[in-house]
């Protein structure tokens, strides 16, 4: 699952070593990052504060869409 977070300047400076080592994520403008949930967990464990902007929605299972026209 991907999570979109935003960091302050100070928190981003603390987070960069973790992000550079562990993240195949994406960097967006204004210190916004799209990261896998395990990397977000590493940031939390390191005491880095951030604002969570969004979570990736889970795709419906095959049973949920069976019988629907696509």
C-alpha cells in the first residue's frame, strides 16, 4: 500500500537518511512523498513527524466485481 505524506523542513532533514536507504518512493513538490507503508513505519519508529495526506485505496477483490460489466 502507498501512503502520501508531507514533511516539514526540519523533519525532512531527519527523514532523508531513511528515505534514501529504504524507499523506492516518489518525491513531489513541497516536501510531499509517496511511500510504501513499511517505509512510513520506519519513519514513525524513528520519531519523525509528518502529515498523512492520503492512503492508496485497496483494489476490489475478484468476488466483488464478478458479474459486473467492465
